[in-house]
C-alpha cells in the first residue's frame, strides 16, 4: 500500500531550484510488488502544471537505470508503475531503497527530478544456507562453552527482516546473540548443562530464525551433536579482528588476508580447521578461506561502486569440536575504472538563426560512479563555435548559445561535448551533437549589379525579350524564392507597364510594344526583387533601356520644295563661271548616327557636263563655262541617300533656266515642259476611292433588289389570301368652304384582310398630311370589321370618328389660290402584324413643306374630290356589270356592280359637313361649313355606330344560297 507521509498527501518533499532552465524535485514512496498501472502520484498537480503543458512540452522520463520502472501518462498527468518492483533485487540489504529519474519538458526546457522510495514488504522468509550442521563436543566441556552457529539470511529489511532465534530443545544449550558493527548479529550456542556421553551419545537440536513481519515468517536448521571424550583446550585466534584492503581491479586468486589460531592440545585435539561462519550477502561468492592455513582468497570481482567494504566471520575448530571466532573487515580501494557517462536529456536538432544569445539548446547530465578525485568530472566543448557549456548543479550542464547565429555562414554545427575525470590516469568520454540552423528571412534579394543597361533595336516585335535581371537571396527554401515585380512609374506620362513587362519567375524583361527611336530614345524602369519569406524582403534596381536606331526613315527634301501646281526653277546667267552655285539641295533624315548621314548624287541631267552635285553638302555647281549652245531649260534629278543598311533614298527634281534676265525666263516659262511624276500614294488613294464607290454601288443594287423582292412577296401573300377583300368608301363628304364649282377628284381607301384576322385602314394623304378617316356613321357594310374586337380596342381605331381638327384648316394667309398644281391622291395600305400592335404614325409634316409648291386651298381639295367622283361615275356607266381592272388586283369576286354610289355623301377631313351631287344640298352644306368656322363644340358622347349595311361580298353569298 502506498505510504502516505506528511499528512497523507503522498508527497514527501517538493523543492524547486531555478536556473537557466527550470529544475524541480519531487519525492514519492511506494511499497514494492505493486501491479502495473498503479498510480504513484499526480505529477501535473504536484508540480503545478496544466495537462496541456505536459503535451505541448512533450514530457518524458529520463533515467540512468537500464530498466524503466515508471511511466508518465500525459493524458491524465499521473505517474504510474510500468514494471514490477522487487526491492531485494533492486537494493539488496540497504536500508533506504530509492529510484531516481528526471521528467523533461521542452519549449521552454524544464527538468524536474523525481525520487521514489521503495518500501519493503514481508515477502521473504528467513533461511539458513545449511539445513544441517554437525558438532562434536567432549563430555568434559565446561558450562559456558560457546559454539558459533551460521546466521540466518532474510532479504527483507527493517521489521520485516530477521529479528530473533529459537533453539529447541533447551536442556543443555541456550542461544545468545551478539550485535555487530554492521548491524548484524552473531549467533552463539552456549553450553548450559554438561553433557554425559553415557546418557546420550547423540543430540538433535532445531534452530529456528524468526522475522518481525506480518504474518511472521521463519526458517529452521537442524543441529546434530556427537558427545566425545574430554578435550581440554580450545583454539584461540591471534587477533579478534583482522583488517585488510583490496583494490577493486585486483585479479582473482589474490590473497586478501591470513587469519591464525593456536590450540595447546596435542594430537588430533590440536589440529585447527578454518571456516567462514558468517558472510554477508554482498560478499557471497567473492571470497573463500583455506581451511588448512586460514588464507582468505579473492574468488570474484569486487566493485567499489557496489560495495565499499566486506565483513566476514571466521571460525577455527579442532577435532574436539572446540572453536574460536574472529572478524575480518575487508575494505575495497577505489580505482578509476569508470569513464564519465554523458546523457543528453533533450536533443534539439534545429534552432532558428535569430535565437538570442543565452538560449538553451539542450541539457546534459554527467555521471561518474568513481569516488573522490576519480569521480570529479570536467566538461568542455570544441572551440570556435558560438556555443558554451555551463555547469548548473547536480551534475547538470546547459548548452547555450554564446553569440549570434547566421545560417548563411554556417548552416550546421557539430558540437562535441567531452567530459574527463581527475583520476590517474584520467578517463574521458565524448558525445557529438548535430545542430541544424533553421533559416529566418533576414536577407533581402541582392542584384548582381547596382544598375543595368539594356539595348533594343527599334521596330521590334511585341513580346521580344530585351534583357534579364538576376537577383539572389542567401536565405533558404521559400525565403530564397525570388519574384520580380515591375514598379509603377511613367514614361512621358504613359505607364511604364505599357512599354515593357517583367517575368515574375525569371526576371526576363519583355517589350510590350514596338519602339520608335524617333519618338523615344531611352527610358528607365525600376524592377523590384522580392523573396517569399514572411514578411517578404525586397530590393530595387534601375534598368535603363536604350532604343537603338534603325534605318526605317528615308531622307526628306526640304529644298527645293516639290509642288504639284507650280513650277520652281533656278536661274543661271550665261556669264556664270566654273563653280557657280546654282542652288543647294537641303535634306534631313530623322534617323540618327550613320543612318542620318546623307550623300547627294546627280541621277539624271540633260547635260551632265554642265552641272555637278556636292556629295556631302548637296550644292549644285557648274563644272564648266555656260555657252550659248546650252539649252535654256535644264532638268536635273538629284538623288539623296542615307548611309543605313539597307540605304534609303529620295529624289528631287531641280529645274534650271539658263538666262540672263527675268523676261527671258518668262518667255521660256510657258514652253517649259514639266513631266508629271505620279505619286505612289496618289495612285493608292485613287484605287481605294474606286473600290469604295464600287462597293457602295453594288450595295445599293442589292438593297433595291431586296426591296423589290420583299414587295413582290407581300403582294403574293395578299393575292393568295382566301378571305375576300372588301373595298369600302366613305358615303358622306363635306366641303368646308361651301362651294361646289370645282371638279371632283376621287379619293378612296381600301380595307383589306390578311390571315391575321385583323383589318386595318389608312387613307390617302395630301401634301399637308390631311388624312381621310372612316366615318363610323357611314352606311357602308363591313361585317368582319364589326366582328373583330381587337380593332375596337385600339385607341386610334378608324371605327371611331373624332371631332373636327382645327389644325387641318388653312389660314387666309396660307391660301395661295387655285393656281397651284394638284397633289394626286393615292391609295395607301398599312398592314397590322399578327401581334395586333399598330405602329405609331409619323410626325406631322409642317405646312408648306410637302410636295406641293403652294399649299392647296380647301376649294382646290374639294375640286379634286369631285373630279375623282365624276371619273368613277363615268367608268361605272361604261363598264357595266362586268369586272373592272380592280377585280384582278384585289379579288376575282369584286365587281363594280357592288360598288355603292359614293357621290351621295363626301366627308372632308377636319369637318363634319357632307357634300352631295345635289346642288341644293351642296348649298346647304356650304352654309353649315361657314358655321363650323367657329371652334368645334365638345362632344358629350360619341354616337353609336349604326349597323353596317350589306356589303357586296355578303350579297354575293346570299345569291349563292338562293342558287343552291
């Protein structure tokens, strides 16, 4: 059961000692033989930790022992038993048995020492090495004679260890115990009552060893005694205590010490035999004694670190069973035979290069089991590295940074820790730690030049690679990945990005456009190199782009000026000497360098022996004396070439007149021949104009043909309609001026029906946009129009007569008289699509802007209406009941015999008066029209349209029924 000391808390003591890394100490005590998984203590609670800290710090147990008996449960923060603990196997007879280990945490590094005391339980009974011992005792032995017995062995300690002995029977002997310096007890059997051989020659005794545990356990040994005749003297050792020392590395067979005893008897009673009566557990198998001469010889290897001394009990006995005993103490001398052991508690494989000086890299524990000077250890590390090894306490060392780290200078350090003791000879050990320096983005990209200059020939193709900038970053991995960015700037007010672009990965500068040296000769841009670290670092560099000239411009002649409409000539007097400067051809080339170097040559001349041209300056001079035989009119063709590759040239015509006075020049000027030089550009423009005109002509022809075809298709649709086409004529017309003397002009409108089942009417217009609309009070018959509700629903339906419109009337100043020509009235048809939506009408035409030269008066319009009525009447009288020309146009069922007398009533737009063929009725209507000159009255309600009269189509249907 767990031993809970200090108020039952199970925590024996807790002490903390802080240094560069936290170092704490905590103790527990548990009994041995506990099962696996038994909870020793709550580490997290006792050390004041959060369970999350144990997980984040990767808490673990470090121990020097080869076998680990405890385990740390980081999920619960408790210390549990991992393996069964046997105190006797672990610590032997030591009174205090403890196990020590460390708990290590990282980030930050902490080390806490834990000591667990193992309590003994009574799990081992006492036992004797020999089950039976024999003694030969003379019957003459006196009372008080001592006989040394072997001690019992109990692996338990304390109260559970060996406590007492019991001897049975106790007729002649008693047991006495003598305490030794090492805490053990010697067992002596003392003769209390003399022996009598005649009564009992053999005695059998039982020695029982008892411990103090619960339950009590015991072990027994049988003592067999043979009674002999008298032996007067017992052996005696020369020293009661012998002391000796031996080095721990002494070879086997070494004589440690020799014990000596004497016996005054003679013969067999004086012969002494040596034996070991008592040997501690840690000395078993290490020593043996020569029974003849008493030499104690080393039989096994002794280890100072395990046992520093041994105490043996030696017995000397003669043949008469008289004995004596002595003590032999053997001290072990330490030898420097153990090298220091180096244990790295926490191996950190990497550390960031920006770690501050004094940062703990790892903790090291040093142990040397030797003693004194042999156990003193000094540790050091290799030189010339930015680290130091600092001693803390309890054999702990801390490896710290001793300066600034730079991965770019050293990306890895191999740190060798060497520890040496102070023994003679000195022993040492070493361990090498490989430490990687993790990169930190502390270096910006660096260009290989401070600035760049790049050249590009003008007239380049867009996308051409101009130059490559290169930057390197001494960092590693992502921190060293360089991206190139074009910084925002402008060149002549234009963003530089419209000139060049930079590849983000390779740093290649590409041309975005084609450059012209004559427009831009050079410009600068700024390229930024940025790494991929966080935060990113960058650096800039200036790149100057120089545009190189290309011979892409020919020479331009400034003088003499070439004009197409006038003639310029240079006059040379006949008295001109050799070298006379006639004129100078002046030309320029917008290119630069050798592309702008111009040379002048005489290409064509009427007399090459008279003039020459300066190669460099373009001066035209005479090369001989002018004579009378020389022609008055001279024509020189001068070619100007640049020095480019390939070269470009221009030609100029110089007209020279050989004369002494201006009048003479004028007389020759009219006869001066001037050949026309056709310009290539002019020819191109002429061809282009011809092509445009041809295209427009073809387009117009196609449009006209399309319109004709469209109208033809519309008429075909109308002609093949199965529904009858019923003409309708307004029965009543009115003259607003009250005169009936003008000839009648007919005007009719047609109501047609398409497959859309909807009818629409639009009436003839005059030059002033006067429209004849249908009178709903008419007696004409249109049964289909009355049956279609869609017509009635339209706001501008022709079935609803509106009040007279005063806008139709002409003012007195607008009436020019009857002398103007008449506007013919035609038939206009507007079709309603199947959707039933009528397109809105066009805007009203302003007065006087129509096709008539002068606006017609109302009388003239009335005259036109009456003339049309008379013409139609005459046609009706002459044709008879046969079909007229309209029948083939509109419908084969349509004849003039079905046409009503439309002269009965004539309706004038903008007036409610009617005009008839009766002169009396016309006079009445004239008076009514005079009254209508006043503003029209408000119509309270529109009159209900009368029932439509029977149409010719309906009459024909009834005739067919009668025939059937």
